[in-house]
C-alpha cells in the first residue's frame, strides 16, 4: 500500500505554517519586480504546444517555462494516469537546472485559474521544497497591473541537485482503497457534468469513483482567476472541512492540486492527492476492485 501522509514539508516545519501572504503574490507586487525564480506554467490540454508558444510570445520577464507533460509529469504507463508524478530525482534535477534548490524562493503562474501552477506548487511542497508563491489572477492580472511582457529566454543559474526522497501527501490506487476503508473522505475536483457522467471529453469511462463528493476546482477562484478570500474558500468546501482527512482527485492529478492549494490556504496540511486520479482508476476497471 502506498498512502503517505503530509503534515507540513520540512521547509514549512522549519519556517512555520503557511500563511496567505507566503502562498500568494499579487500582480502589483510581481510587476514591481522580484528576486524569486519565476516559472511560467501555462498549458493547454487541447494543444500541448500552446503554453510554450504563449511563453515565447510574452511572459513575466525572467520567467522560465515549465511544460506539464515534459517537466511536471513522468512517462505514461499502463497505470498511474495521464499525468503520472515525475521521478523525484529527475524532478529535483530539473529544478536545479533552473537554479531552484530546497530553500529557493519561487513564483509560479499560469492563465488557467491555478490549474497548472498549483501542480508545481504541490510537487515542490510534497518533495520538501519551499513551496512557490502563486500569482493571484495569473498572467492577465500581471499585465493589467502594469507588468511589461518579456520575450527573451532567461539565463538559468543552475545549483547543486539535492538528495530527495519520495513524494509525500499522495496515494496510489491501493493506498486509496485502504484509506477509504479507514474512513477518509474522497473529493472529485472535476466539473459537475464530468462528475455526474454526463460528459467525458478525455477519459475512456464517464462517471466518478463510488462515494466521491464533488467540489469542482474552479470554485477556488473567481471567473477572472483571482483567488477567493477565506470566506469564499470555506464556502467552496462547506461541511467537508469537518472531515479529518480529505483525498482529492481529478482527471489526472493536475487540477486537483488547485483544491489542495485551497485547503492549505485554510490551514489544512494533512490532505492527500490521489495522484493518478480518475484516469488511473479507469485503468484498473475490469480488475478485482
């Protein structure tokens, strides 16, 4: 069984619990300049080259580009879903190639209401790195705040690759079964039509994991991509905040990270990502469930 608890990362335990101002950066603050390493996480599931093309056309000056498939995921196999977690050592080496070590301040952004930037946040946090601050409102907010787009690729200053362990705060298929048997509450972060099985544009099977409750990840932000305040986050979760442990999944373990970011904003540190999510669950159908 692979079911790893995540209370707080070693960096968080050393520095203190997360606070909103340590998790988010405003567009105005970023537009004024930052010494952090900036990572552009824009991506489109419908066109896997669109994010890089957008970065090439204009990005926060100095921002490196992170490709969901190439940099923030591992190779696809029979199980593990459409976006398996990367190998921890490979991921740490990629971070180091950008000059990111365990204590490096990082800012991450996208243009999809945290959908992809939160994946980088979760990966780094899960591996014990200082979690990046996410840009509130995304790239559009940066431009609206007077930020000037850059087009030059930054010159990275690589740093040593640290030793790393396994990702924590995640479970696989077997771990999910054990956790549910022990009373964990399962949350589906996909849109309501996909949860209800009325629409399934990506995966081979429609519907949701039995017993899962629906909290679409878009509820973390408003329609412009701004992160909702604490009251809005609590409204998003409702009485699920009374559960001692939540396990969150989506289609492939990416947008569920926006929901986990929301839970962290509310001070919860022990909730879990079903890393392979619905696409992994579907790969086990036909086996003894």
